[in-house]
C-alpha cells in the first residue's frame, strides 16, 4: 500500500517544523545565577568567536526566576557588569551561542519601563 500524498506532505511539514524550531530555539538548561560566576565567565565571550553557550544557563535562571524584574538599571549593572549594548532603555548582554544548535550567538535583553525599572527579561538570537 502506497502512502497518500497528503500523509507524505504532513510528515515532511512536521520534520521541517521540528528542525526549524530546534534551530531557532533558545537551548540552555537552567543553572543558578551567581553574579561572581557571571562576571568571571563574561570574558570568555570576547576571547573566542566560538565560545559555546557560556552564560545561557544563568540567563535562563534570570528569565525564569524574575530576579531582575523591578530593579533599576544601576542595580542590574552592579550584578551583571556593564552591558554589551543598549537599545533605547533596554540593556543587552551577550550570553554565547545558545541558539541554532550552538551556531548562533544569543543575547539577554533586559527591557526597561518608563519608570526606569526592568520590566521584561528575554533571550533572543543576536541581531
């Protein structure tokens, strides 16, 4: 019995969807955030073009725990160090290659509110 074209198409779409999601997803297991460990590991990102997902596990913890929500930018900088960049009132920190099977660099994005406090913590593929 031959598979129907609809079944073949559905299977192909499922395979493509799974691969596309896996390539674009933030892939880091959660590890407890430590300000001293964060600061110690950050230089590894600048030392090599292929650092791996150096800070991703702690970034996952910062996202999941909400520890930075409501903090002022100055308080965040005391914990994480100076940001690698800024976009408006958002602070941007490189965290290593945590997207796309480790091929794409990722950033921790700390979006600020009009009150000058951190309102949202996300991770995105570097732009």
